[in-house]
C-alpha cells in the first residue's frame, strides 16, 4: 500500500481556485459565454434555414470540386439522406452547428499560433509540451473545467471541443511552413521579397496542403468531441447516443451512430480531397 503520510489532495485547492475565478471574474466569463452562444445560435439559425436538398446539392458540388469523380460525389451526396430517413436531421444540424462554431474558433486561433511556432523557435519549444499534454489527456477530462467555469449546455461543449481540437491545426501549420524548400525561400529573398511577403506569397501557399490536413484533423476531432460533450448538455446526435445507452435501446443507438459516421465520412472525404488539390506536387 502507498504510505498514508505521503498522501496529498489538491482537490480542495482546485475548488477554491475555481470559486475565486467565478467570484472575481464571473462577469467576464458571462460575457465570453454570451459571445460564444450568440455565434453558435447564429450558425445554427443559418443551417436550419437551408432546405435539406440544399445540403445535398452543396455536398455534391464540394465533393466534385474535391475529387473530380462522379461516383464518389454522388455517394457522398446521397449518404446524408439516410440521416433524414432516420428522423435525425434536426439533431444532425445541431451537431453540425457545434462543429462549425468550434472549428472556426479553433482555426482562428490555431493557424496564427502555428505560424508563430514556425517563426519563433523559443515559442515553439515552450508550446510543444503543452500541445503534447492536450493531445494525450483523455477527452472526458476537458468536460470538467468547461463545466465548472461555464455550467451545463452548449457553450461549455464548444469550449471543451475547441481545446480538444486545437493541437492538430497548430502542429500541421507549423510543420507545413517548416517543410517549405529552402531554395524556394532563398530565391524569393533574392528577388527582393520581404519577410512578410515571403510568408504570405511563398511559404503559406506551399504549406497549404499541410494546413488543410490540419483543418481536416481538427474537424474530425471536433466531431468526435461534440458527441462526448452531450454528457454536459450539448444535445445533437450525441444526446441520442447517450439516451440509447441509458435505455439500452440498440436500434436507436445504431441509427444515431450511423448518422455520426455519415457526417464524419462526408466531412473527411471533402476536406481530404481539397487538401490534395492544393498539393503543389500533385500531377
């Protein structure tokens, strides 16, 4: 047995720190929560206003742009029809709104941070262990601080999803910029390009396949986390899965699970195809 004298609990200190944050900065958390909720409701309102066939047409067009293949485009466009047939279309839109909101915020933070990692070596050395911890920590753990600071509902779900999905786009943006060939950069500098012009017109365009791969990974991780976040009131398809587990309703869980898989396949294939089309080495 572990020695009793060595035992030490940090739970009390953590609870006190959370209470102090809420008491001293509660208004700031409320304002931040209102902003996130406003963005989420706006995205959800836009998604709900689009007819179901509009999504089918949009997916077909995007799949064609990404793959330039007719059969895969048709298959990807038809797959979401099954979500509607299961009666889960509205819940799928709630899940999609959560994913879009989380991914947009993650990209707005992650891509500039990835550029900073590529440009500033010391910052990269400092942030990499943080990203390692974020990626190795179990996804359920992210629900705890989000729930303590923002309560239950969709806002803590967005925050937890944002934190969980942020590392891939940061890492892959940094990696893509670091892998831009040195001779290309030296040629641009020889022609008089400034550091900003080199970054904007040479490095970022050549790193775009890696950046888009990061967008793909961030989106897929956000979709996975949104399902888990149903445990703190995120609703959507994750709620259906959770209710099916609680009621041991295998059929209901199967329909919700298949709907999540369909969303994942469509998003993954389109974003991967777009990343390949940006590849400068693609023939």
